[in-house]
C-alpha cells in the first residue's frame, strides 16, 4: 500500500480515526507522518526490549549509577548457563531451568507486576463438578484473611471470618469430602 500523502513511498504507519461514529483510515509513510505531525519525534519506535525492560522495571541508564546492593543483584550469575541477572532483565526469559532458582529471590516483584499482583496460579475449576474444590479454595482464602485480620488486631472482623470458616468446613465435612 502506498502513502496517501506523497503517493511515492510505501505506507508504514496506519491510523484509524473515529469521529461521530464515522471511521476514517489514514495510511502514510514515515516521512509524511513526521511532516503532518502524526508522530512527535524521530524516536517513536518501541521495541520488545523496551517493553520487557518496562515490565521488569529495568533501566539501563541507571546501571552505572547503582547502589552496591543493586550492583550485586546485576552480577548474580546462573552456574549452569552463565546468564546474569542483567541479561535476564534485558532479554526477559531464562537461559535454563537453573536460572529460575538462581534469580528466585528477585522474581516475586516481577511476577506481581506482570500478573496483576498475583504470584501464584490456581487455575480454573469446572462449575459442575468443582463445587467442593471452590469451597476449599474459599476456606483457604478466608483462613489467610483471618491471619491478616488477627495481625492487624481486627478481632471483631476476625471472629466473623472464623465463624464463616467453621460453617464452610462443617458443610464440606457433611458432604463426605473429608477434612479441609
């Protein structure tokens, strides 16, 4: 497809604009896009490296001005494949299975950012046959919440959660599924 402005170069940028429910598509080359103001600067390209670095909160410019703790973190190296933490942060994937264990102390913050605050994967439970499984998970969540409330000294709320846990465990035991 050729540029709609100059009619000479191939169109490399494609814009869709919707105004009052009417869609208008614009196909322009890089040169015309700069001239017409569709792109702000020459530096608009965004690579996969930039995306992964952003997810891992890794800034290559700060590498030279880092604290001793950060420097030690970046010098961590997998004994099996030789990948450093710095290389992992730049590439966004491990070199081998041992890398996961080598860098494990620094992975939870990354997982939280990438997976909306979660560090574990529980999977899905079928609705028809998974009622007991769902109830057990709910009990587990409530027990965790109970511990948090106790730590925060919210004893009245903790007592309500405790009673809810007892009720759920009682109904699970009556359904013949055993202990939770």
